């Protein structure tokens, strides 16, 4: 299945599973009803920022929007089967590394972040406690969590709770490659 078709199906499925109308989801995540409708019909190539807002409104992590709704019967996912998606605004390329397992609180994503790219997520508090770590594999970049700014480079790992706006910026001439590791504590509101 094409990645944009998968995103369309996932957003629609998750919205309906939660009993949300288009209007209710629009209000909850500050994305217009018409944009959500376009995304669900596969007629819009939404940006990472818009998808993050939808994920927050749906109570899932961003990477859940890229997962196959039918979990694999195996705990192994081959490289060729890991979904990739390119943000149309910043050009960053993300690949879901983890097998889609709804029972696992851990997820790993690999990101190739182009030189000069900027992404500002308006992340807000979530229903579940989410811990995130950014492990830089190659290059350098700047990350701002809330009001705190970090300059990180290859080998560095930044850990934080995913509950405030987060900005990623690569002001350098070379791309950065990093892993995003998230852990969700669904037992704690």
C-alpha cells in the first residue's frame, strides 16, 4: 500500500475507532475539518506538523499514522518492509524501524534530516506519558524542547518528555541522521 494511502486509511480508522466526527477531531487538534477530510481521502500530502497535530488529537504517536493497521504475525520486520515517508515541507525522510505491535510501548524511527531543514511541532500534553530520546547517528542539529535549546551531534542522546512544543533545526551544511526512540506509559494519564 502506498504510504499516503496508508496514512489516509490510518487517520480515518483511528478517528472512527475513537468515535470522533471530523468536526470533533478538527476541534481537538486545531486542524481544519476540510484538511482532515482531504487527508482521509488521500487528496492531501500533509506535512509532518499537521500529522503530529492529528496524532496528538487521536491520542497516538506520529509513527502510528504510518503503521500497517494489521500487525505483522512476526516480531521481525525486514528493512524492505519498514515504511518510509518524506515530509513535503522540510524534505526530511522518516522510516519506522519497529514492527507494528500495539502491545509494545517502545517505538524506533530513523530520520534523515536535510541541511537547512526546520520542523516545529506544536506538541501538547497527551493522554499517555510519552518519553522520547533523540540519538544522533551522523551530523549535528539543534533541538528546542519547550524553551530549552540543545545543540547535539553524532553520538549525543537527548531525552525528554513529549509534552511541549519541540523544534528540530539543521543549520549545518550536511544532513543529520538520527534515531527517535519513544516509550509510552499508557497506565499513567
